[in-house]
C-alpha cells in the first residue's frame, strides 16, 4: 500500500500541510523521505497521531485520489460516512499488515545472520580446541663458555 503525500495526509487528517510538517519535524509523526524530497506518510501512523473525526466536511469528497480525474468512488457526508470510515480503517489495517510483514522478513534475515555467525564461532572454537601439532625439533644448541666457537 502506498503512503500519503504531505497534501493528502493533511486532507485526510483535516489539518494544514504545515501542521503535518511540524509534527514530522518534531518527531510526533514518522514519515519517510521520497526521492523527490517529499514525504511518504503511512496512513496508520497518520491516524495514530490524528484520529479519524467521523463525517467529512464538504458535501462530497473523493476517497481514493490515486484513481485520478475519472474517479467514480465518492462518499457523501450524510449517507456514506460509515463507508468512508471503513475504507480508512481498511487502509490503516493494510498498512499495519504490510509493516508486520516487513518486520517478519527482517527478523528472518536476522535469524539467518545469527545462525551463520554461530556456525563461524563454533568452527573457530573447534579449531582452537584441537591440540597443537607436534613438530620434531632439533636439540637445542648450548653455548659452552669453555668451548671455542668454530
């Protein structure tokens, strides 16, 4: 699920863009930076900080802005406020599910790295536990003071 831009987040939360930006800069709201310098805000994170207010402000509001100008999905304030809330809740749950899937994948990679690390340490411990090889050595040469060096 795609995140919301700063403008879309402000519309969904019923606040201004500057309010959302201040929340991001203060750390109350987390958001990722996009390649073009904008923000990618997770809907569940937005609704954690700015809870859903209920009915919409205007008589008609486009629910899914990603459909473009030909969007036919609209919600009216008097008849479909429940549907709009369900869509927002659905988007929130999808975002949470996506985040949990990402977290599970990261934990699986971490577990695999730990297994590899454990195996390397185990192999090193086995190498160090082996007795040192016995090498034949020449008898030590002693220097005797009464002998002349030849």
